[in-house]
C-alpha cells in the first residue's frame, strides 16, 4: 500500500520549525496540510503566505482543508448557542482532525503524519486513533524545545510566526485575551458576543481556563479591567492539556 508523509501544519512556531527541519534534513515529505477553522487571527492567515512561498521553493504546496459544510467555527458555535469546549474538544475534532483525516483518506494509502510537538510538551504525544495514520514526532525525537524551534526558524531566515489559535479559544490566557482586545478589538467584540449568546452563559465563560474557575470574570468584565488598568490576579497554569497537536502548533 502507498505510504505518504504529511506535515499537519498549525501555523505556529512548532509547526513552522518542523517544516524547516523536515526540508533541511531531507526527510520524506509529500505534502503539508492546514485545517482552517475560519477564525484564526489575521496574523496567522498572513503567515500562511510566508509558508506557501517557502514550500514552493521546495516544490511543495500547502493544502488548506475545512469543515465540509463550509461554516466557520464561529458560525457553528453561534448557531448552536455554545462556544468551544475545553473539556469535550468538539471544535478540534470537527474543525481540525476530521477535515485533515478526510484529506488523508483521499490520498488512498497509509499516512505518516508529522506532528509538531516540542520536547518540552512531550506529554501531548499520543498515538493515532485510526489505523491508516501513524503519528511521528521529529521534534521530540531530537529533543528540540520550543526555544529550539525559534532558533530553527531564525536560522532559516524566516520571521517567527505568532501563536496560532482561534481568537476565541477557551484556552486563551489573560495575556492572549489582552492581545486580542488591544490589537483586534472587533474580534474581541465578536468573542464577547459569542460568550453572552451561549445558552450556558453566565455559568460558563470563555475565560474559565484563564482564571481556572476561581472568579466569575466574563470577557465584558475583563475588558473593563483592561481599560481600567487593573492588576489582574495571576492564577496557576492550567493542568489540563491544550487542544490536540492538530490544533495548537
């Protein structure tokens, strides 16, 4: 049976570094796939052009896949009156894993999937749940940390990409919410509207992971805290793992 080697590309530091590493070391690479939720930050979409240019120099293309019905994650969440769940991870499953695996099946063969998990995130490693995909972790095999990923990108002469994740990701830290509020106030407004539109609000909020459920801070309250220059309490780093490798790399 045909064997394919595909990089699952998230658009962030780890996956850009892995893209460079695979090409630099001339490891088998037949394609690169990016699952688009429709709701990345503009900076991530802009960086996709950087990645496309780099890949074309190596005679490769970037394949973009989406949910079959064409709706974005935001539109789907709005229609369902929910927001992405940090517990159930349906957004990762429906908007990342499922479209990517649909693409893999179209290749008619087995897929060796490169995932960009760094050495300091080794706990995120996991085996594939389907028999036609085998997960490979070159960064972990070489003990390359996230800092090492930045070095690889800079050595290649590429700009370091911004962190990739949907702008209303439930795993956003307070710092990330601050960046969205400061740099993309229109997107912060949309995230706030989605939070308040949810049938589970206010008992569940998009800020619950950032505050570890220790407060009842909604996005609207957080915006007032940003505006007022308030000192926002530091809470422990969440023990719950972030979205899967297909989502946040």
